[in-house]
C-alpha cells in the first residue's frame, strides 16, 4: 500500500515556521537567544546565497505591479 500526499511548498513552509515558533515559545530557556541567533544566521545565509534571484524576483513583481497600476490610471484619465 502506498499513499502519496502533495503539499504546496508555501503551505509547508508556513506550517514548519508555525511549529518551530510554537516550540521555541513553549520551551523558553536560557538557550532561546542562541536559537534566535542561529535561526537569524541561517535565514541571512539563505537570503545572501540567493540574493540575485530574490532581487530579480522582487524587481519583476514590482515592475508588473507598476505597469498594471499605470495602465489603470491611463485608462481612467483617458475617459
């Protein structure tokens, strides 16, 4: 018997973040600052590793948003 479950990446990331944050909150200890620092360093590492891809994606999304708003504004002004 084989069961396959598909979970979207965004949903999986959200669930993992929620579980980790709840565990950190519930298991408060002196090591909490170490956890926070370690997590921050890991996140920083991921961001800087993929910095170019992240910046490119943000620029594409921002330009698409600006283009959409500009078109709407031009259409409204032309009426």
